[in-house]
C-alpha cells in the first residue's frame, strides 16, 4: 500500500487489508510505504488512527517509511492511491515486469477508471471516512481475488 506521506491513506489501507487477511485466513504479507521521505519513522496521522479505531483496527504502532526499489523484489503487488504515487513508484525501477506490479488501488473496485483515493491530509474528518469506505471496498475485491488464486 503506497501513498505520498505514509501517514494517512496507505497506513489505513494496510490496517484494513491486514484485518481482512486475518479474518479470511489467508497467508499474505501486507505493508505500506510513502513515495516521499516527509514522515519517515512517524506514527500515522491522528485522524487516520481515530478513523481506523472506529472500525476496530489499530494502526497506532505503524511507522512511516519510504518506498524503495527493493520493495519491487519483496512484494508481488504495489497498490498506489493516486496518479502521482503511480508515477513516483514506477520511476523507482527500470524493469517493465517490476513496473507492472504497480496498480491504482481503486481499479480493483472501479476497473479501468484510474480513480484516485483523495488525499485527506489538508481536509477535515469527513475526508477520512470517505477514504476508509473507498479502501474498504477495494480491499474486499482484493480479498476475493486472492482467495480465487488459492
Ligand atoms: P498521505 O497524506 O499521502 O495519505 O499519507 C499526506 C500526508 C502528508 C503530506 C501529504 C499527504 N505532506 O505533505 O506532508
């Protein structure tokens, strides 16, 4: 799960997906990172922590980190929140097979639309509810895909 700061959208996405992976008994490693170095080592934004907690998910211990080229070796899929994340992520690697690991997360729930998860950082609390709902639906689709791959 990748966004810009790794303190709002991608940690929420990580928490949601980890929760669903656990519920469904799948064996999948989930992580998150930011394309920027702005918030390395920092906890998620307090609004992201509070919104996740509302849905029974604890992301308070996550720590921000920056996406690196090695992530393209470690992980099968790199899910990004918006077009800017997409461009920054694919720029980290040369290899076309690695670039192809990057996908817009909302293409899971709204295929082919290349919709972005709006950055809630500069907005109010309601932005975080919207982000939560978008990510929750996308992760439901991902879980179905992962189950069908078994
Ligand atoms: P995120 O939100 O990419 O969803 O974690 C942001 C967090 C911080 C900043 C921008 C977006 N920032 O500019 O510091």
